[in-house]
């Protein structure tokens, strides 16, 4: 690792502090007071995949049992030669436990078939060191959304490494490439050194293969050398394999979490059981910022099985013998909430505020090249369009829930969370106890998509357990889960292009609301010499947060719709138009060409059918999609999606394909139906009947092709989502001549262009 | 007292007869493989079988099933513990992502194959549209149903 320049590090951290504060005010939730100065210094130096020195004392207590030896931070070996990978990320279906373990096993030469996997405990020593390091030194493209997903954790602690986040498509590209490969290689070297000592032969005569060390005909399992290996100092820069030497990476390994998910034994947060626990449910103020004014629980108190009813200021809680009893009691509590001025706000007003902000506020420039103003004025012609996208909920299948037990000044929490360390810090702050008095037990997440990075639900469980004095499993209803989300921000984007005589853009100007997470979301991939992208802030009271692919969802749709409009304005095929503007970008061009070829771009299609194309680069992966749509019934039916993706390489190709399929359906639900609307300050939608999902009968067939390149490994969980909405609206335009500038498509009717 | 037969076992439970079966399974019998998703029969995560038919346990009062036979995801494996062919197909096609909806998906798929051993795409669409998969694994579910159909 390069020694950081202390001055630069300090500067970087100051920048983080400033931008955190800025983001906080918009997305703030908890513990603004905890934003203390983050100090630069030695702490940053521990940002390395493996931890030097005598690790066993620090870490073994967390993760080893009986005869196990911890070899590096991320791997332990038992006396029966079982190798266990310790994975610092949550599993929510993205296959990260399998992919990261395979990366470790690859370099360690462990026997994959005999390998075990555990999730790292929510301890600071298991924070994502590499992620934090790259983040802090700005050497990688880490989305700023991570600022608010860490909430209290990173900021309050001022212990700059206090991150254990699963999000931002970072697990494989940072923890995997930065930590797991190195940890595996270092562990192998330690085992070889130990064997060399024990057998008194030179390391060069030894080799490791499938969990054994070999010297000529002699072999012995890793476990024989584990005890000595654990006492040796690991090499911080072990020799890594070349990609073409990989045996496990690049193979479609069956996911380790799948068997338990088909026989019903997988334990999700909602399945936690604590002896003597009661069940709780809550209703929070429908308008954010309201408090309980009057609570009449006289009816609820008399209901069978009710243990306690609590006024928690901004929400009410019922604790009972079962969820059903708690829910029934909650439903008959009469609450009057305090009035506030927000009560008059609806989404019409929010969008008007956006429009006003764009017209009147001074913009902040995110991307600039050339001189757009001059060029647009001097262009042969110009073209303008305005797009909107609504608020969106995450709609995880598993409603928000957490089990908490507060007693004797300590609190245990059982939950599915994308942010276990943040959960600890926030709970500690709320209950006014030390972070070491909070233990978080993680479980599978029944969907995360960014929602479970916010520790609001765990925090409520802790508060209710403290108030009631019993362990409480808190379960939100579906309605509460829909109405108390941290929504994908709604947005408005205004685009203007200056065109040459052939209709080719020479200048591109965009103005939109909200700062970007990640900042490159509004960047334009096309070769346009003069570009200016600006945002204006227009905050509302609606809580917003990270939603699968974060602001690439809005901007993928804006940018790829606008370029499509420019193509049709120029009278040029939309795929050819993009090709012309990507001449200097062979990687993008290859992805675009692959998707077009997969879909048979330009081929004859049945009546009412048409194809649309889009390409978006996000999280260091490039994804192009071609949608084939059928509008002959008046309602768009997505027939097929062809998807080409270049993420450098796919660790687990079948898992990568599954991520693209999933990202596409996720984005399609949003494009077709997704809309959270606001009336009188509160969310209108409540359950799946008014917040619709794509179901089996409206799901298209999907073809995915993985492109392998020499580039750094990019993300998989999110990059499949952004291109689908623009590819779909572009296809609808081609079929109907009707341009969708406001998502969702909803109940709009289309007629076939004649 | 409500008398129930769940996965072949008899139970007598002291509970308000209006309580939905879902909560009896999860909280009284510890059968936590059946999931709570929406509470309104909209998502299918809580699907179980009553006398072989797929039923949403979140809206079915426990009193309605007195004396009837309930099968949950935990009751699918045979006496030797071998998985149901549909479960095996789910592994073969690597269907689950987050996995939360999958107990319900599998219960709906088995019920479909029991009444229609060779379903068409349209049959699968119709029978499975009540089960939401937020991770969007519909293509894999469809492929797994077809491959299980060959073995059931």
C-alpha cells in the first residue's frame, strides 16, 4: 500500500466532512449532532485487507470456536481442515457470500467443496477496510450515497474505518478485489511458510492445492500448518494470480445460500427467536415531522394479548403476545397528530418547487467541458426536452422488522441489515449507551435494494424493548413498510442540445434537481465536445435514500431518452446515432453492438412491435439493453430484453446473469408502474394493489451476454437497472410515435404508428 | 382450542379462532419457512397447501381449516429427507435471490403441477401471477417449473 500523504489525507477528510454535512441535511435521519471532526492520522493506515501482527487475540474471540485457527482476518481453518471464509457483507440474494468466498478460495488454493462461509460479526475490526480506504483516499469511484448509508457509524465514530456497508455494488469490486484475493494469497503464503519450517524444505519446493500442501509425493492438509501459520506475520503484498490462471473465479458455482432458501430453513431477520419475546408493531406519523398530539388507546388496552401500548412521540407502538394481536390493537388506537405546514404539500407542489428551483436557483456544476452557452446560441438549431420521475419505494418482500432485547444497559439486535455497524452506533446513540454495549446479530435480508441501509426500524425495536422491558420482535405491516420508506427521490431534468446542420449534438446542457449519488450519474458518455451538467437543490420533507443504482435510475432515463430524441430529430437510426457518438469509446461500442446483435436490431417484427436501445455506464460496468415491445393492445407488453454487460469479468457468471435479470425486472416495475405520490404531506400508496410489481405474466424473456474485458471488475447488483426504462420508452416511441417524458408509463394508452 | 393437522402432525392450539393461519404456523408452531409479505393476499409469500390446494395463510382464519390437512414448505421433503422435485429444480436453476418469496413460489408451483402436470407458458403465467418475486426471478421460476414437470 502506498503511504498516504498526510496533508492530502487531511484535505480529503475535510472534503468528506463537508459533503457529508451537505448530504446529511437533505437525507439526514439520525445523529446530526454526532458529526464530529474526523481526524486524520494513523488510523487510516490500517486500511488493508489483512491485518499485521498478532491478530488472534483481537479477532479470534469473535469468530473462532474450539480448535479453529484464524489465519488472516478473513479466513480460519479447523482441525478437520475445513476452511471458513469470513465475509464482511450481508447476503440479500446478490450472491456475495459465494462470490467473495470463491475469490478467497481461488488465491488460497482451498478446497471449494469443503469450504464454509460465515458472515463477519458487526465489529469494527470487520469493517470494509478496503472500501473505506479507497473511499477516503478517493482512489476509487465510491458513490457518495455511502455517506448517508453509514449514518452514525462512520461520522460519529470519527473512526474512519467504521464501515460495514453492503451497497453501491461494492462487495466484489472493492472487498473482493481488494481484500479477499489478497487475504487468500497471504493465507496460502503463511501456510507454505509454516510447512517449510515444519518439513525443513524451501518454500519453492512446496505447492498448495485444494486444501493440501504438497512436497513431491508427500502431502498434508492445511490444518496441520494452521497453528504455526497463525503466528506468522502475513505478507501485505502477496503474489496474486493472473486472470487466466483462475480455476474457481469465472466459473458458475452454485450459490451457497440457495439450498436453505428452497427448504424453508433460511433464517431471515423476521425469523429471529429470543426466549420470552413479545411481538410489536408500530404506526409512525403519516407526515414526516409530526408528533403524537393525542392518543386514545382505551379500546386497544382491553384487547386480548396486549402487553403494552406506547406513545413514542413520532410513532405509536403496541406490544402483544403475537403480531396479529398487536396489529389488531394498533388499528383501533385513535391518534391525532400535531399539525405542521407540511400537511399541505402534495407532489404537484414538490414538482413545481423543482421547476422553480431550476429556473431561479444558482446551479452547481457537476460536469463541464467546452462552452455550451456559446455553442447552443450559435448552433444551426437546438432541441429541448424536460423529463420527470416519481418517488419510488423499495418494496422489499420482507417487511421491515427487527428483534431487540434491552436489559442491564446492553442491547442485542437481530435483523437483516445492510449496515450492521451503523445500526450499532445509532442504537447506542439513541439509548445513550456505549457502542460496545450494543450487539447486532445479522440474518439474511428478504430484499435490501438500499432500504436496509437505514437503521430506523432497528432503532425502533431497541426503543420499544427498552420501554416495555421485554425482548420484542418488531414487525411493520406492509402498509407501514410502503409508507415509511426512504424513497428514491423524484426528479425533474431539463435538457438542451445545440445541433449541427446534420442534427448531431455539439453542445449538451442539463439542469436537474438534487446533487448526485454517485456524482458521475449525470455524466454523458457520448463524444460531445461541449457539455455542462448542473444541479439545483430543492429539498422536500419526503425521506429519501439509496434505491438500486441510486441516481443512475433517474439519469439513465433522462440521458438515454434525450439522446434518442436527438436521433429521431436527426432522422438517424437510434442505434447508429449512438455508434457515431461513441467512435472513440471501443468498450462502450462493443457493448452496444453486442446488445444490438443479440436482439437482431433492424429485423422485421410483427405488427405493433418495435425495439428500443439504451446504454448506461454505472458502478464501473457498462450495460446496453434492447427492449422489444408490443403495443398492439394499446398497453405496452415487454416481449424480450437483450442485455450485454461488460464488468471486466464476472466472478460467478450465472450469478452475474441473475443480477442482470433481477436489475431489469426491478427497473421494469418502476418504469411501468412505480409511483409513490404525496397527498396532504403523506404517502398515498399502501400495499401491492396500489404499488404494483411486475409479475409472472408481464415479465419478459431476458437474454444476457457477459463481455469479458481487461478492465477493473465492476459492479453487478445495480448496473442492470438503469438502461431498462429508457430502452422501453424508446421502443414505445418507435412503435407509436408517442414519447414518454414522465415516468411511470402507468395507464397511458398507445396506438400503433401507421 | 383449535385442532390442526400440519405436515401430518396433530396439534391443539389455544388461540383466537380468527387468527390467520400464518401467525399460528410461525409463532405457535415455529414453522417459520412460511413468510409474511403483505397480509392481504396480494403477494403469495405465505402460500401453503390445504388439502393440496394453494391457500394464502395470511388471510385464512385458523378456524376455517379445523380438521383439514395443512402442508408447509417444511413438510415437502419425503420421509428420507429428500427434497421434492420442484425444490430440486429450484436449486438446479439457481432460482432464489433474496429467497424470501420462494417458499410461497414453490408451494404454488407444486399445486400447479399437481393439477396440471404439463403446464404451458400461459398456464404458468396464470397460476403463478399471484406470487411476487421482487428480485424478478420469473424466467428462472418458469424454467424450473418446466424442468420439474418432467420429473414429477
